[in-house]
C-alpha cells in the first residue's frame, strides 16, 4: 500500500517513487522543507521547494486516507461482512469519495425507514417484487400486513418494501461511481434568488439566475456563489439543466439507475411501482448525496484556488527587493488626524517621531516642512517611505515639493503598501517591541521598516492581514494558515537571517526553530552580546544537534571569524570548502568572492561520497557571492505628477504603477489615485494566457493605459497592451472593473457590484465578466 502511495505522489509532482520515499524519510526524521530543498538535493534527486510542499500536502492527505481505510475495514470486519472482493476494492481506492461510496452500505447509521421495514419483515416482499415484476402488488403485499409491527395495510407494506429497495439501489458503489462521473461531466451549478432578497443582494445580481458547468466554473466564481448563499441571498443546487419550455423527460440519471438494476417498464404489474422506486432512488437519495459531495468538492477546490492566489501574492510581497540599510522616515498619511512621522536608523531602530499636518483641513505646510527639515538635518535621512492609504497622494505631493525646495538632502521618496500596518500597531508583539510609542506612531515605524526590508517587517504581521488574496475570510482558516506559514517559512529561509539583528517573528520562521528556541537565542544574545560564530549557537540552551543541523545554514553571522558563517554554506560542508582552498593553494578568505577563479573550477573534481555534485555546485556558486540576497533590484514606480485622484484620469493616459494583487481574472494596479485599476486577464498580454501569474506578480512595476474611468462609481479599466484602442462612446457605460480604495487594502474583501447586462462590444463583455468574477 505504501508503494502505491509513493507512486501516486510521484506521478502528481513529476518525480520518481524513490525520490518520494527518500523525501518522506527525511520529513519523518524531522527535516523541514527548506532544509531538504537546500541541503539534501542528492538525497531527493533535486526536488525543488514547490515539489516538496506539494509532496508534503499529498502525504498528509493520503495518510489520512490510509487511516480512514483502516477504520472502514475494521468496521466492516466487525460486522462480519468483509469479503475478499470488498477488501480488495477498499484497498485499491485512491480517493476519499470512492472509499466512502464503498463504505456506505455498511456505515452505521440511525434507524432508517428501510431498516424499520426490514425489522417489520418486509425485505422478502421487496425481493419478490424486484425479482418478478409480474407479481400482483396487492396480492403480495397483503401477506405482509402485520399490525403489531406497524404494517397496517398493503399500502404500508409496499411503502416499506420501496424504502428497502431505494436504500439498496442507492448504495451500490459501482453505480455511484458511474453516476458521479456522469454528473461531473454534465451537471451545472445553478443559483436562484431567495425571495425578497433582490435589493439586499444587488451586488450579486448576475447570479440571480445563473448556471455554469461544474467542471468548468472557476474557483473565484464558486467562492462568490457560496458567499451569496451564506449571506442568505441565493439558493444553490447542482443538477443537469433542462429546458423549461421543453416537454418533461425522464432524468438521464434515473435511466442509468434503471439500466444498472435492470428495471424496465414492460407493462408488468409491478413495473410502474419499480419505476417509482428508481425515481425516488435518484431524487431522494442519490441526487442529494451527490449534490452534497460536489458542493463540498467545489468549495474545497475553490478554497485551494483562493489560498493558492493568496500564497503567491504573499510570496511576491515578502520577496520584494529591500531598499537597504538607510536612515528612513516613515510617514503614515492622514487628513484630520495628521501625518504620523517616525525616523528609523539603518537597522530599523526608532530615533525620533512626530505628527505633522500638511494636508486638509489644517494645511500647516510650512510648519510640517520645518519639522521634516530639522529631522533630515539631524539624522542624515536618505529615504522617505509613504504609506499608500488615505491622503497618500497629498502627502506624496507635499514631500515632492519639500524635496524640490531642499535638494541638498537628496531624498528618495517611495510609496509603499501599508496593508497590515494597523494590525501590527495594535499587536502584542508591537507593544513589546515599541512599548513607549503610541499605536498611531507604530504604524509609521512599520511603514519605514517595510521599505528597508519588506520580509523582516511583514513576518511580524499575520499573513492573511496583508490583504492580497481572494476570499481569505471565506476559506478554511486552518488550511489558509498552513499554506501561508509554509510560504513565509520558504521566503525567510531563501533569504537567510542575520541572527544578531533578527526579531523574534523572523527567527521563528527559520528552519528548525520554535518559539522556545527563539526565546533562548534572544536571551543568550541579550546576556552575552552578539554571536561571533555559528558554532557558538550550540551554547544556546536546548539548541541540540538536530536543531543546529536544520537551522545553521539559514542563520548568518556577518562579522564572524569564519567568513563562511555569513554565507549559505552549511557548517557540515565547511570541510569541503577548506579542501577546495587547500587543493588550490588558496587562503580561505581570498578564495571567497573570487568569481573569476571559482568559475575555472570543475565541480565534478570535488565530488566525494559525502558531498554530491548538486552540493558542490551550490557551494561554488555561493562562494562567488557569499550571502547574496536572492531578491531583485529595488525599483519604484514613477507616479505621474498631477494625477493624484480619480478625477485627474483621462482615457488614453499611459501611467506607471505597482501591481498590488493578482487574481484569477486579472491584476489590480496602484496608479496613485487611491483606487486600484483592474487589468483584465485578456488585457495583460498580446498572447493568450490562462493564468495572470504568467505575466505579472504582486509588487511588479508595470506600464498601463487607462481605457475607461467611471468617476461616480470609482472604477478604472486599464490595459497593459498599450496599443489597445479606447472603447467608442456608447460602447460600454454600465459595467466597469471595480477599484479598491487604498485605505481598505488588507482590511476586508471589496464587494463587487453587478450591473445589468446591457453592454455591447467585446471590451464591455470582458469588463462585465471581470466585474462578475471579482466577487
């Protein structure tokens, strides 16, 4: 059974079974995915982190399946109904649905009508009528009247016999399997408006009378339908659609049930009764069973899609290029309450803070400029980080004018995504980290630090609060947390962590570390000062050999006596590097960073029984640029001056912006007007793409053209195909891509508004579809 499991996983992730076996052994020994991906390539045959995560997920699912399989086998065996044939089918089942279908006839259940009928002695009647439909119903039923058993007359006897056959017909695993396949290929998700909910559910108007094939409906639309149902706006069902104007016909699934059980209408006495049994089997038992299963399946698949979208966006934000170790001012913009300001040094330490009021209604521009000038002079500020929420463009304009008036400071201003800053500000960690600062100032600190190093700052915030997903509040929070935790772990370990400056939340994400070890590391650091070597980590209480093995390669010590301690070379490989230096008569320090020389070496020459070719190659590459940061070059969008609000936009404008969110139907882009515009998937590229992620990712700087602007509804339609023509007047007026107010990012999903389907033209149809898909 284990071999079959490993082969199944191997096929799903594109690997060999022996690679899966080796990886499972490492996981069971306590190795983490980042450690395996980076330092055990020889063992796994080079599986990457994506394959390893998928393997881990499927391993959990299939092990749960195995546990369930054993429970089922034990249950049926205890009933003394486990035949060799049934056991073989159960052991061969590869999906939970198949397993449960096989178990259905034997599953302990509350007393059903069929069971009550059998207890009343009616099963022989059911068997007789099924075996010989020529028998007279009344004549046969009268023989089973038993008032003591509750069978008062022949009608009650026939009703009991019908329930027995319905249960028998509806619990055949082979039939259920065929019906399940047929249903998947032909059934639709159908929604209908709950009476009296039209006005309350106006944003779901496009789904009031909706039908789409269940094997084609995209995950974001499924999530929208479930949300509408949960809000009491829609009723959902799954069935094979029929033409309301066509004459009534027998449901095709009823025909499949009749054929399977060889029930046909040949004019015999019991044929009509048996036909009713078939119809009831479908309508009352199997359809309900399949509908529940498929609604669950569709929701689970949609949740996986939503979680995947969220995880990809989170990964892009976490791996955004850092601006670097520069003195930075963080500005948390506001209007009535002013702009909160904080100065942090190169390491993120708070130096000073204040509140200024350059915007409406106070307009204290001169006073604000004086405060900013004094701080820039005092602390030699290089960067100004501006949160992209309310009053962000007004604040950006103020800083721009300030920079023009005081060019000697050579300031670089950058607009950053402030999503989650308020969550951090009020968090327990923030109160521990910045106990003397007001909650409002903590937000400015976070905005400054996330420009310096997005990863180090964003790990302090619960990932789902960063606001780059679809329906994150509607999905399984357990699955969401598990997926996002994996993403954060992978990102942190891909970059590496300076153990002497890292915060507790950052250290906690390092492979092999838990909260207890993190606390011990911080306590040791506070008591003894900075770590001088990786070897010194072993002095930390409870930092054993296994923890050291898993964590050491990801923990960097920049000023160590051993230059390798600041690289991603694992301590277990230090002897190999020393051997490379010795064989080439080079000093270790002179060898490190000598890319020209290192590229002349042949990795194969240094392969040993302990160190395989993948490891040697990784080490030589790391030695070229030790401690290199895998994140890209720091870039910012050049927001167009004079375009600060939606009223400043005009169709045809070409602007630069930052992708804030990638969804299944397109990408949202911040062009600096407080609302993100939507680039529909069809407008992302000149070629056909199935996934927007093929073209864009969160944080990417892109050029877009404004296609349409609906100022009243604050909706902006954009295209990345700069040659796209503008829609003609009257071509499309009512449907536009929804925009998200910048101030709502990270707080809650933005509800889409559906519009009447009265547009004409291809672009109008695309926009309407995008709008429908948004929520």
